[in-house]
């Protein structure tokens, strides 16, 4: 399987390309156009062997390129994807795949008309070995039926490395459309739900970042026919943490629970991918760092065999729709700062 890279605006492109190369795919080249020269420099440092192709039309029109991989500015991803599909290419994009309902409708129509794959690389599931272990535990029946998930997605702002579009809500789609799409994906996947309802959602700008279009906090309450979920995402990871965010997922079953500490075990064990399990037999910790990832190999197989083993197409679109719905109906919380405890009478 041969792929090409169009859209070098977010660093997530690094693990997308690395995952495909590790899965045995071949890169035909990349378009170096970018809104952030630092992302391009990091890409070229990591992948010096890849060919630079300055005319993206060459990549789109190359009959030997099977797929386009894209981490462009979020508002531009749908247009790149539909153009790629019109040229007979499958597509893997970074999240969010779309930033509006109109874009979602256009991408859905392109998939129907072309029969191509539109896949979103939800890295907080697909690039985290701990999630693979959690899948196996759930499949074993050790925690019974999954009835609730709590998904937390805190991030470090790293203001100095962020381009201007990062703070423009029209460019990134809003915090729930963007970050919380990860947690919506995980809720549907781990609860085995084909759809869900957004019960309530909210967004806010409560930090000190002066850009008024930047949303730094958001949450969602959602439910399906047989499960409930809560999601919280924010940009308040302290500088003292050893990684960009203490991402967590708690999965509650009728006979036990699983907690994934994806990136760090606070003041505990070293490394990433900590899985904590409580079931009828007791409690245990699993080091999941060496669990093989499967998304990229499955995507390559899907491109070859026209299957949906990496992720069902209807699941992709359901995640997009629910994230957009949560964003659209979100209560906008006031930015008023709370009274400090020392100031209270």
C-alpha cells in the first residue's frame, strides 16, 4: 500500500506516518506546504528518507498512490479528503475530521459516491497500547457488561509552539469538536454503542490566554440505550507534569472496573500505559506498554481488501456527528473568575 502526505500543520502527522511505515506501507512523498514551519522541520527530521513533492496535484493524480494522510488545519481537512476521494484515494485524517455539519455531509456524500475509506486516527485509542488490553479484558467478560465510561482529556497548552489558527474557533472547530471527539469515540467503542444522545454539554474560556476565541474547558454528558458516559477536556495540564496530559479512561462494568492511566501514573510507576483492574478476583496492575497496536495494520489491510477492520465507516461519522452536536448545543459558561478561598468570609 502506497500513501502520500498532504497537510503538515499538526504534529499528530508524525505518529500517523510512523504507524503506516511500521505497518509495511510505502510513502510516495509529501507536500511540504504548512502553516507552521516547525511542524515541517520536525517531520523532515524524523523522516529524511521521504521525497518532497511540491505539487500536491502530482500526489493526488498518481495512480500508484492508494491513500492520502492528512493533518492539515482542521477546517481544511474535509476539503482535502473529498478531493482525495474524488481522485480514487482512501483517506486517513487526524481528528477532528470535520469542523461543521456541512463538512460532515460533504464527506459522507463523497464516501457514498466514491466508495473510498474516510478514517480518523483517534490517537488516544489507536496509539495507546493500554486500550488494546482494555478491549481484551472486556471481551473476556471479567468486568461484566460495560455500563459507564469517564473519559478525561487534559492537555498542556504549550503556548509558545502554537500557531495562530490554534486559537481561532472557526479553524479548530471548538474544544468539543476537536479534543472531545477522542472521548466520544471511546465511549461508543468500549460500551458497544452504535449511537448516543448528548444529554448536556458546556464550553468555557476561563484561563489567562488572551485569545477570545480559544475554548480551554469543555465537558459532555451522554448516554446510549445501555450505557452512560461523562467527558471532560481542558488545556490546564500543569508544567510540572512529566508529559503533556494525564489522560484517563475509567470503564465501569457490572462485575468490575478498568482504569487506564494512558500517559503517566502520578507519583507512581514509571512509563506509560498503566491498566488497573478491579474484578471479582481482586485488584491488579498491568503494564501494557508492549501490547502491539493494530489500527495502522488494519487500515492498510482495509485499503487492500475493501474491508472495515480498523474502524467501521458508520462509527466514524457517528463520532463526528455527536461531537458536533455537543459543540453546537454547549452551554457557554461565563469566564468570571471564582473568589479565592482566602477572600471568602
